[in-house]
């Protein structure tokens, strides 16, 4: 079940997240002929500029006694700005015997204008065809379902738009921008969302691949927020006898848990069982329908039941990317199964890459601790302890200003440049020191691995790895394992692996409110309920009121009040902002990466052998690409970005990450819809980053006759305190 490397234990089974639409569906939306005409136009402009520079040198070389300097300067300025010559200019130039130059200047200027007109005409023709192709995609049942899956409200709006007799150019452009935004999400990202981001499984070992892609199971879930409201209504109806009923934040199928509660002991309620059975019926109807119209009707029925129970309409009260914005969400299981074979030397490089990232997180945690220690005396007013609530409240009101050291700054001693790539070469003795440092914490990590390799009878033979994100906690658990027949065994295996005989440390879980489908996991130990509901037994649950902060070994630590019982916390398996989670992270295993370098310009990829831990990327301010003028003309926008790509030597495909957006946007310099999206988004940004796509489209290992599919392996790795 486990792969042992020098630092880590890796769980062999992994979750395979992938797109179900090939990346070729978006790569086809490129201009081709326009690019060729652009090359001719650019070459003609370059020749023209070189010719003008040479002519200016000739004019400057005329003996001073033969020219009027003011005339010479005016003519040179006009040529530098490529402006037409006046009759007076021509008369003076004729006196300098430059009749042929006058003719060539005018001719070359006309040629440039003709090339520009041809490029614009070709661009507009190709753009019209690409717009038609984009809108035709959404005429298919497949893309109709995709649009509904991502955004039911927009799907409704689009049905109205399609009924228009004629849309203006600006309306068509705006609608195309939105449709393209959804297309890039389902073809270039690994979001898990129904049949357009299905769940599959694999193993980090040899095996028999199942490469046929087919959705074989579907499941619709009611949002956790909605189920909590329903449980509140049931409690109000049935009274004190069920006051102790709870729906844990870690529940994967909360509806099933509510039904089991209602069927238990003396609390059997026929009325509520019928109500929940109706909800279950409509959920089954929802997944068994492939028609968005039918799904909408089913959702309306469910919303009616929800409103009847709670007295309110459902509103997902969260703006996070994966939040429960809708009452129902659907997940699908794709039967494909991928064994992945990692060579021994690549395992060593991967082990070292995760060790380096863990060390960086440990260094960040030390900065947290130093910052906290500096304020302890102030907050405690000279006392030896501070109530946990007071401590947390202080930091939430006064977010810390933390010293920033980027990953590259920390590692620069061990960086070796080779052909534009930075390789991390840390001496073995230093790595061993870092391993020893990790022994003070219990590490639970979920690396997203993006691999490149070749197929064999034993599975995918891996040749290189890109670490996408390094999540804290066992994020492959919960809803991601819902379709896995071995999910119970997997969870038990992980929990048993975390057990330490006679451990000197007491481990605990922070339990937060759940506002998204990702299920916060609880691991062996105590649980401290903050805004969420724990799955632990009552005797293992603490509240914040029972805890206090003290100093232990020159670090702030959390104790159960009036005891010597010090608690160490697992890093919760959900995303948190550093500034708001700071007072909790002090007592957790290290979970925050150092800040990325914000300096402008190119940042080379960062690798340990064939394992990439940071992709090659470039940082810009909006004016670097946009220039000083506000360009709204589509052709000029596209032409501007072609110039930018050449100026900064940027790859054709990659991802743009704007300062105001949580998630990156696919970008292709040859795609006019990308240019349109860029100029629309950059107006809201203070900065942005462009990162190379790695692996590249041709290196994506899941492929069939339709094309290549983006994918990632959600893996799990751990290391116990004083272990291995």
C-alpha cells in the first residue's frame, strides 16, 4: 500500500483528476493565415525601419556647408516617425540629389500600409470563422450540458441570447468571451465537476491500465450548508430529544447520514423520512437526466422542498472558487485506471523535491513563531498564559507583517544555472540535516503530480514530473474517494499509519465550518470545534474556551487549561489565507509556502533533476503589455500581443494569473479570444504573471483518437514525528 523513499511514505493509490474534453478543442481556435501575413508585415516594417535608419545616416553625412540644419532636423524627425514628406521636404531632398530615396520612401510606406490592410482583412475573416466555430460548439448537446454544469444561471441567459434574431458585434464579442472562458476551463484545467471533470483512480505501481474513458457512475449531493439548515428545521420540529444530533463537517454524503439518524432508536420520524426520500428521489432523477432543461426542473423541485422546510430560498453564502453556490452538485466516475511506474532515480528526485518544499514551509513557520513571540508579552500583560480566544482575536484584529524571503532567495546558495533552467543541488549532508528538522512535526501532504512519460504494458513509464500544488492534509480523501470501492480500507490504512506508540505529543484537529464540497478531514486525536462540527465522540471534542497559549521551549504553544497537556495540530486539508489563519497555523504542522518573488521579468524553472517545483514564468505590470494607449480594436490588440511575445521571447501557450483573480486563465498568443480576454481582465489588475504550460499539450499522457487531456495525480505522502 505504501512506497517508502528516504524521507517520505507515499500512498500507492492516487486520485486521477482530468478533463473529459481534449485540449485540441481549444487549440483549434487559432488564426493561421493571419500569422503568415503578420510575418510578412513585420519583415516589411523591419526592412523599412532599417532602410530609413540608413537614409538618415546619409542625410547626416551631408557636409554642413551644403545644408540648413533646421531643414535637416525636420526631415530627419519626419523620417524617424515615418510621416509623409511635405512638398518643401521633397524640394530640399531634390537639392541633395535624393530623388530615388523620395520615391522608395513613398513606395515602402505604401507597401507597409498594404501589408497591414491584408493582415487586418485576413484576421477579420479568420476571426469570423473562429467565432462561428466557437458558437457551433455550443450548439451540440455535449457543450450545452457543459455550460449548464458550470453555470446554470448563465445557461438560462444563453438560451435567451440564442433566440435573438441578430446580435450586435459587441454583444457577439462579449458572449464569445464568456463562452471561451468556460471552454478554457474545461479543456485546460483539472477542476472536478461532473462529467466534465470526472474522478478516476490509479496506482503508483505496475498494473494493467484501463484506458477506455467511460462515465460509469454518477452521484448528486446536496450542499452541506443546505443540509445543516434542514437539520436545524428537523430539530425544531422534533424537539429536545434530538438536540444532540450533529452533521459533521467531514460528512461526504450528508443526506445519507441524516436518513440514518432518523431511522435510529426511538427518534424514528415517518414524516421527515418521507421528505428526505423525496429529496433523494429528485437527486437520482437529476443524475439520470442528460437534459439541462430536465435538470433545471428537478432543481426547481428540490429548491421548493428546501424552501418549504427552511422558510428561505437557498443562497450559497460564499465566493470561494469551489464554494457551494448551488443547492446541488454532481460528481462522476470515469472508469479509466492508470498504473504509473516511477523509476528509482526519479523517486529519489521527487523525494528530495518534497523535502525541500517542506523545509521551506518549516522556515516560514519559524518566521510565524518569531513574530508571535515578539507580541506575547504585550498580549499577556506579563502573565504566563493567554486565553486562546483572546490570542486569536488579537491576531485577527492585528494581522502580522511578516518578513518575506522567497523560495529562490532561500535556495540561491544551491542553485546551478544550465541552459536557462535553475537546478537545485543541495549537498547530502544538508539534506540529512533538513530531514532531522522535520522530525518535530507530523507531515500530511497531498502533492498534485503532472507527469510526462510513455505507455508500456506495465502502465505509464514516467520520464519527468511537475509538482502542481502541494496541498496540506489528505485532500484525496472524502468526496474524491466516493466512487472508490476501497475507500474504507484506504482511510483505515492512513489512520493506522499515523498512529505512534507512546508518542510524546498529543495531536488534534481544527474543525471549521464547511462551505464547499471539499470535506475537511479529521485524523487520530482530539478535535477542537471552531465554526464546524466534529465527527469525534463527545469526550474527544474541545472548545476554544478550554485552551490557553503559553511559551514552551521559546515557542508559543497551545495547552488545555490548567494542565500540562500541550496540543499539536494537523494542518487542515482546506485552503486558508496566511493572514487570517496565522494564529491557528502557529500550532499546526508547517503548511504555508514562502512568498513567491514579485520582481518583474523572467524567472527560470526550478528543478530537482527531472522534477519541476516551479515552472518558468514572467512577471509584468499591465503597461508592459498594454502600452500607454487604451486599445479596444480587436485586430490591434492581437497585433500588440504578437509584438509582446516576440519582445519577451514568450512561449505560445501558458497560463495568465492576474492579481485580482484566484485561478489562472489559459492563454495562447495565436488565439484571438485569448487576446480579447486579456485586454478585458488586465484593466482590473495591478500585476500579472505568465507561466509556461508544463507539461505541454503534446506531452499530456492521457490521449485517444480525439486528442490529449489535461490531468493530474492527487497523491498522498506523510512523515511522522521522529520517524523513518
